[in-house]
C-alpha cells in the first residue's frame, strides 16, 4: 500500500469529509441571490466521490490506513415532502434552498486574492479565511439529495481551501455546522445563515486563533419576527413560506461598543452593533446586524484598551458573524468589498491591524463579478 505524508491539520480535514454527495449541475444557476445583481458564470461541477486515500502517514510517523479513518457521524435529516422547483431555488416543506454549482476557475481567482493579501502582510498581520456553505449543503434532507442538481459543498470547500497558501489560516466550519444541522442555523425564507450558525463558525475561528469564545448563554438577545427574505421573493411570494416566516435572533456583544458607519452615499453616522429592526419591513429584518451592508464600518470597543484590531472582509453573510468578534478586539474595520473603494493590504498596514479575516459564502465564490470586485480591493 502506498503511503503519503500528511500533516495533522490535513488529517483533521479528511475526517471532516461529509458522507453527503452532490449530484452535479451542468448548467449555471440562473437566479442565485446576490446583492450586486451580477450575472453569474458557468460552473464546473465537483463529482460526488473523493479520491481514495489509501494508506497515509501522519507527520510523526504513525501510519493511518483508510480503514482506520472513521466516517463522520452527523444527525440525519429526512423528509417525506415533495420538492418544488423554482429554478435556482427549491422548496421542501416550509423551507427553501439555493442550488449550487462550483466553478474551479473562479475559485482560483478568489484564492489568489486572499493569497495576495497574505503575501503583502507577511510578518505584519495574520490572514484568516472562512468559507460558508449554503443551507442546501447543510440542512437539505438527505433522502432527497439525489433529486436535485447541486454540487457537493464539502468538496467545494476542500478544493478552495487547498488553493490557499500556507500563510493563510483556514477556518473549516463545515463539521460544526453539520454537527448542529438539526438546529435553526439557516433561515427558511432567506439565503443567509442565522446568528446561531454564525456563532458556531465563531467558535471555530476562536479555536484556530487560540482564544476563548464567549459562551452562547452569556449574550443578551433580541428577536425580530416576521422575516420574509430573498427566497420568499425568488419563489413568487410562496404561501407556505409566508405562513412560516423566520425569526431573526441577534446576540448583543457583552462589551460596550459603538459603530462608526460610512454608507454608500459617503454619509457617516454612529449606530449600535445590533439595531432594533422590530418595526422594519418583513424583508429588511436581517439588517439588524451591523446596520446592514455598508462600504466600511469601524467598530469601537469602549472597554478594551489593548490596541487589538482586525479587518473583516465580507459580503452580507459576514454581518451576522461580526458581532461575535466585538468582545475580542478594541477596533474592528468591516469592509464590504462590493461597495468599498480602497486597498485591504494598505488599510491593514495603515491601521497596523493584527488580523485580516475573509468571511464569504460559497455562492459568492462562484460569482465572477463578485470575485472581480474583491480582486479590485486587495
């Protein structure tokens, strides 16, 4: 049996490979939700299978054979409902899901952008990358998976992570989300994850960074009910989704903080990290997180004086993630690359930040226009 040398980190990634497999989609998703309104390009499908590992050897000399690597055990999700097809979105029961097509060429450009920032900041700041799977890759019923054409998101994440340079600290959140897939970690009527899903990713980030996460039950929470998101619009105001509107739960930072926001008009104003959206229209309640999507936002923690700082480079999925970072940094600069004009590398050096954290969902990483916008601000 041929042996291969792998690191402990690589072995951990192997152990996280999902038993779920995608069916492959040869035509591009025609209506994937993205705030830029950009047209998406043809994707290359990842097959359902992974290459046989054969015998492997962990650095340090201990042999690990294929038979010794346990299959990950995740909660099973099954449904006796029929799939309603709306093109790029499908409904099963009271929940909608976005189909996904992987594009290796566009993923190359995404990784290149992250790698360029890491190279520019070598020995100056740590660069982290967090890939976020879609709900269709985590909470979609197992027994119906072979009835949809959607690329395997575990494989897509592994492929993208493999493109990162060694200086990039990848945070693999797949296993945590799958372990908690029976919980309310993705919205039913919207393409985003919930703050609970973002919390599990935050725990993984803390583990990689070597810090202790705040306990979930330590946060004050706010709930904004009646949320009808992008999937509700994509399915022509589906009556079942309307009858099962989402609740947006927000977790307030434990420390006192204030945001200095610069909006798309260049107007500057101060806001709370969690904004009261109880009276907002049904489709706008996700904007409770960091005042929604703005080109650049500075979050000031009034209780920390250690000079710690970071830049978060994100699209809208990152909005629910950022509030959890507030208790760990004196200053956070949040950059929405879709609207901001500048250089991430230059901003990081100007502000002398400790970390640059890329937080992006898989649908963004198969969108040629969005990746092009990210590339323009590295």
